[in-house]
C-alpha cells in the first residue's frame, strides 16, 4: 500500500521517562493541535449549549469533533456544501475531526443491517432508509470538510464472541482499503487538506488487537485510531487493549482513542501512549448535573448543595467556576433552567481541557507519572 501523501505534520516533543505518555504537536491547515488533546463533541455542528466565543476564549480547544451520521441526516451535506463546509457553517476556524458513522449506526441496533458492501440503516429522525459504504462515507466527509476524517469501521459490542470479533475485524480492514482507495480518488473541496485516520478493532482479544494494529500500521496513515473500547468492558480490560495496540502503532504518528472517557480513563490512557481523546461524557453528564473536578465528581442536583454558596470550583479554570455558586447552579437544575446546563457544560469542558493541558505540562517537565498517580487517587471520589 502506498503511503498517504502528507496532509498533516506530527512532531513528538517528549516521552515521559516513567510511562509511555507523550507530548506532541499536530499541524494542519487549520492550525496547531497540542497533544495530548481532548476534543469536545459537537455532534450536530454545535458543542451543545456553548457559544463559539465561550468555546474559544474559555475552553479553548485546538480541535472539536463532528459526526458524519448526524450531519448527513441534518442539515445534509447539500447545505454544508453551499455554506462552504462545516467550519464556515458553524463559524469555527480551528480544527475539526469527523467520526465516520461507523459507531453511530451500530448504536442503532435493530435499525440497521451490516453487509460486506456497507450498512443499511433507518434514520432515527424519520425512519427513512439510507446506506453507508466506505466509499460514500469518504465522499460525505469530504463534503463536511473536516481536517481529520475517520475510516468506516464496525465497532463490536461488549461482550463479543471471538469468531464474530475476528470476522468483523477483517471486514473493517477490507473497508479500510476501500476507504483509502476512494479517499485518494476524491479531491478536497474547500482549498485545504484533509487526512484519513484508520481504526484498530478486535474487541477484547489481545491476538486480534495485535493483528489489527499491525494491519492498520501497515496502511501508513498520518495518524491512527483505536475503536471498539469503552463499550462496557471493565477499565482494566480497556487499558490492557490500549497497551497491546500502542506497542505496535508507530511512535511518530498520533494515536486517537475513540469515545474515552472519564478523567481517570484519560490520564491512564495518556500513560499508555494515547494522544487524542473525545467523549460525550463532559457535555452529556453536565446536562444531567454531574460536574467533574480535580477532587472528584459532584452531583449538583443533590440536596446537600442547596445552601452551599461557595464557587462551583475554586480552581477557577473558566469564568463559570467563580461567578456562580453551587447553591445557585443546583437551583437552576431544580427549576430546569437551561442556564444550569450551560454552566455545567462550560465547567466540565474547561476541566477536561485543563486536565490534558496539565498532563502535557507534566510530560514536558518529566514528572507525569507521579502527577498522574496523585490525580487519579484524588479524582476517584464522589463529593
Ligand atoms: N468506531 C468509530 N467511532 C467510535 C468508536 C468506534 O469503535 C468508539 C468506541 N468507543 C467511539 N466512537 N468509528
């Protein structure tokens, strides 16, 4: 397989002496991404409830994520093409990564049929039928215009029968080759480059994970992803799979662990050599009143906060942390005021981005392992 042409650069700046944690720098046509990074999820062209001003100035991520499945259904690529791509449509001039739909369509269990050709699925919006193939998913992601686009894969459930996992993994590999071919045959549409990341699968079987990592590495993409984890398996099993795979994926390219996870999961996987993460947890859980902090998680709906007038987080990472009290935010949740969800979302994303930036600082300073062990212990609490 021919190596892909260079659309993106990755510079590995430092590896932690006591773990496999790395600090690096990705450069694309939409700027620099300092790694390790957490990518806030903006499924339908918005990081739910957050203005771009707050996202940029307060949370300040170098990259956010969008979803092919959702954007294809609404607003549809026709509108995105007219807008000049997703960046312009949503007024976001930094990096965007789009997931391929390979995960979202599998979440539609009962509403989809997987075949070698692709996946036929029923829209969750109006019940209409659609087909995703490796080829049309490349075209749709060209039209959305993300900087980093993902290969079309099958994310196996947990637990997963060995033979199913093996067959599925081989199909994901064949789909990858179709993605690579079609990606090379279609030009970018908006005057900047895009790059394609393949995805390692193999469920919770070490031999399959090794085989998949070797296959994916041989495709010579500019970055590699690990899928099929954080689907219900115990954390120890997730870490074991990450470890097997990061042993094999090339060091000189970024590694993206899809859909992970809690703040603790993120630090443990950084220690195993992961550079990029995304997860709905900080945003979705925020809307349910869960706040992540350096000292553990808070359920702000709990009665115990009713007369606690201390700031929601005295670390003051974003403006919401010091401008609003726990009692006030609890009240907003009690009366179902949307501002409560917005405050909690900004807080959680601010915290997640703080956590990965702090991790990066400690990797560069050479004391990541000690800091990570301390943080993991400290965050493993319910306040
Ligand atoms: N594949 C894709 N997207 C994903 C996953 C996957 O396996 C996961 C697994 N947690 C999250 N998002 N394409």
